[in-house]
C-alpha cells in the first residue's frame, strides 16, 4: 500500500473529523424526525406533516444539549475512561528507561512532544495510542510486548503508535467512539425499558418505544460501520508510517508476527476500545459469513505483514 505522506494524511483525517462531527448529528436529527413521522401512524387521528415538524423542532434544543454535554464529558474524561477500560497505569521512567529512550528518540527525530506512557500489566503483546490534544496524547504498552520484543521491534511498534498520533488518527477515532456511544446508550436504555415492561400505557406508548428502539439500532449500525471502516484503514497507514520513521519495515513485520500469537488483553471488555490497539485485544469469534468482515476492527494481520515485507 502506498503511503501518501504525513501532511496529506493529517489533512485527510482533520477533514474526516469535521465530517464526522457533522454526519453523526445529522443522522441523529434525521432519525429523530423519522421517529415522529412513524409515530404519527400509530395515532387514532391522523397527524399532518406540519405537526410532525413541530414535534421534531420542539425536541431539537434538548438533543443539542444532550449531545453537547455527552461530548464535553467525553472530551475532558476520555483518558480516564479509556485507561479504566484497558487497566492502563502510568509507567515511571525509573521503572523502564528503555521504553522512555525509544519513545523520546523517535519524538526528537520527528519534532513531536513526548506523549505520556502507560503500561498494561498483562503478559500478552499489544499496544495503543490515545488522546485528542498534545496534552492528552499517550501510548500504552502491555508488559508482555515490552519484555518479548527486541529493541528494533519495540521501536517499530512505538513508531506505529506515534504515527497514529501524528496522523490525528486517535482524535478521529475517539470522536467516532463518542458518537457511537450515544446510539449505544439510547439502544440499551430503550431495551431495558422494554425488558422490564416499562413501555408506557396504551398503543401510543408501546409503539413509541418500539419505533425508537428500531431507529436507535439503525443509527448504531450505520455509525458502527463507519467507525470500523476508519479503524481498519488507519492500521495500514500507521504501519507505513512506522516503516518510514524507522526505515525498518521488517522489524514491524516481525513484531506483528509475535503479536499475532498472543494479542489478547484480559482487561479489555469493550469492543469500541478494542479497535484502538495495534491488533484486536479480544478473542475474535470465528464466523463463516463474509459479512463479518464488515465488523472487523482490524485488517488481517497476515496481510499487513505481507505489505511490510514488500517495502
């Protein structure tokens, strides 16, 4: 795969971030309007399109407020939430000078601010980058990947994660995770309402909950597909960026080969966070259906190795 250059990728990811910020609210508003439109058919008396629009516009301020509050919370607390979901802890310089030297040397060569460094106490091999701004950028490495990779391999993995930060991949991914989380939260809330029988009284209440449930699931499906597509493509580009930074594509290929043997991090239970890693840290369920590839968080690691070996 051809690497199109750092500045081109930064511009593309910045553009995609803006498009995501526009697209997800548009989907949300569209599904909300569709909710009132479909709900009108469950009424005893027909409701005009003008009444549907009035009902929709009356909810717009509440939607904007809810989405804004959700995003503000995610913006300021995403590091805490991600570290909690992955069991990442700060890595002290005195504990592992080797890791700090590798990170700092790469950052000096690229003119980057050194990100925070975290460790995941797990013998498996994996790593991920996170953060929205220079003050929150971080790299997390598992104990296993630090111990089991040699210096060249570990440097290649760190360069891969630094490329995610340089390309603004991490910001783009976190934005997508935030909006997907909105649809997921609504879907779960509505499902629990139905599960415990709190669907309202009469035809109107039951129909409203069921329509909202279906539309929330549609929004979750669409936004999830967009998120997974972004996640898969960014791995190829970060691999290429690592090869460009270290001039050793075979080192990353060797590291990926070792990672593929044991990438599972026991602490990671959430699929949205799993896509941030260099390889899926969860045990993947094997499926004979080709459609399952649409929901894959990562491209096939064998293909990534093959491309690196062709550099």
